[in-house]
């Protein structure tokens, strides 16, 4: 998947819904990278006030998912 063409929410949703355990680690990694980029943008004023909490929550959920698929 071309990460640059997808929003962090799309990639996050795809990781949560991935049923193929062989593809799951890559989906989690792509979503994590997109979220981290978006958080970086937040330091530059590029996101709303509510979104940083949603990003942190999503990262935490991906950490749990990563542990479960290991």
C-alpha cells in the first residue's frame, strides 16, 4: 500500500480489520508510521485540537495489536 496516498485513519482502520496474520505486522507498521507523521505535523499546527488524543489512542491500540500478533 502506498502510505503517502492514505490518511492515517484509513491505514489504522485497515490494520484493525486485517485478518491475514501474515499481512498484519506490515499493516500495523504502516499505520504506526502514518500516525507518527501526523503527530509530527501537530507540532507544526497542522491538526485540530481533538486529533492528538485520537492519534495517541490509535498508537496505543496498535501497540496492543502488535503484541498480540507477535
